[in-house]
């Protein structure tokens, strides 16, 4: 995984490109005079099939149909602590979407990216079904591997230390059992849900069409009630997060709490509202305790419109176990 096979000129090209010192192959070029005056977005370090490039074909099935997968991975001192889980989810998704994932190629491209980016941050892998003919019909396409590095988001550390507020999103997830769990490129539900707020909340909570609690907009959810931990079932919709899996398979055994099993349940909002403790998690930010849920009655600001929980000992015990077993997640944004 860690071979440093990339030559210096290539590395320099990348870093110069990242810091805007050389043109970025046209991606930021515009014909519009006004656009030239807009601040230019900084591009991440980016490789496409092993070449330094941020251009993808207009007939790529990932672009045309969202026919592809992605993983957003925590990079800590050149290591990806939950890589095995990310890879298993990619494999499952590739099988579902009939994408022929080549592990050998992927490992080589990852080595290349990690050798050419800072030691810490976020690695994003996108694997699309590749360039296809017009129309949905599957043809023998060869996948495109798009790998990027981003700096960690600058979320304040008190999100993980003191907790966050969620907005109950109006937009709901649709059932799609075949796609449930995998991290495919179609993320329009999350895009619409995230459009419901600006900076007023740290995250959103999403329900399905029947009012079942499913997950956060970009994370999974756990709640503690009557002496036990629960997490919503994800057999109809939602993304089966790798942090969720790690918590369920490993962390609950390492935690100082007396629990050894977390139950997957179908739950309604009332089940969540009567919980003692709640947290959300993902593989980039770790565990964020949830202190309150707002917008319970849309358009009715006021106390009845929110529910709150305390940051309790069970969540703190799980967080402590996470920091002990994967120290990368301690003070993740410092
Ligand atoms: C919709 C959704 N659910 C759950 C997660 C958590 O996944 P993971 O723990 O693999 O980061 C994410 C992460 O981005 C997500 O976007």
C-alpha cells in the first residue's frame, strides 16, 4: 500500500496545480467575462486512472446516471484506519451495480494518491461504471477510478466534545431495498435534505416515507434507551456506514459499558424522543453526541418544537473506546 513510486516532477505538478500556480487543464476556464471575476474554487489533489487529472468524460455513466460508487475515508498519518470496511462496502456496491472492481488497480491508485498528498485529511474514491453508449443498457464498460485528497473539514471540536443539534428534515428517504446500504453516487435525497438549512443546525435527521427514523444526512444514528443501544435497520434505505459497522462489531465490546450487542430496529420518532442518549457517527468525524432535535412541528418555532437529550455516560464510554482503539478520531479536526 505504501510504495512511493511517484517521481518528483509529477508531485510538484500536482502541488503547484493544487495551489493554483499552474492552469488546471481547463476545468476552471470560463468564457464569461463576469465569471473571471468570481473567486476560483480550489481544486483537490486528483488522479483519474493513475493520471493527474480532474476531467471526466461527458459520457461517463457516473455522470449520466449516477452509475458508480464512492467512499469518503479518513486519512491519518498516511493510514486509513477503517479501510477494510470501506473496501467491503465498495465490493458489495460493485456487485450490485455490475461494476467490475479491480482490487489490484485500486490499491495501486491509492498508493499513488497517498504518496502524493499530505499525510492527513480525507481520501475520496469514486469508481464509476465508465464511458458508455447513450441509454441505460449495461454494456461492457471499463470502470473509471477517480481518487481525490481533501483537507479535513474545520468543524469545531466541541461538536464531538459537547454535542450537536439536528434538524428534522422534511424531505424523506424512499425505499429501495436493492440499493439500501451501499454508497452509490445518487445522493439527491441528501442534497435536497441538506438544502433545508444553512448554518443553523449541525446536521439533519432523515425519516423514510412511513415515518421511520433512518439516519442523519451524512451519518448514522444510535440511541440508548432502557439500558440498551439501538440503531435503525437499513434494509430499505440509508447508507450502512463503516463507522456504524465498526461500532456494532468492535466498539461495543471494547467499551467500558456493560453492553455487548447493539440491536438494529425499526423505530419511529417517538422511540427516539424517549431515548436517554443519542449520537450520530461517520467515518470522517467519528462520534458526535446529539443534544437536541428541532423542527418537530415545521413552521412552529418554540419549545414544543424540539426535543433534547443529555450527553450521557454511555455515549462518553463509546467515544472513549473509539479514541483508544482508533486515536485518529480524537480531536479529529485539530
Ligand atoms: C447518507 C450517509 N449515511 C451514512 C454515512 C456514514 O458512513 P460512513 O460511516 O461510512 O462514513 C454517510 C457518510 O458520508 C452518508 O453520507
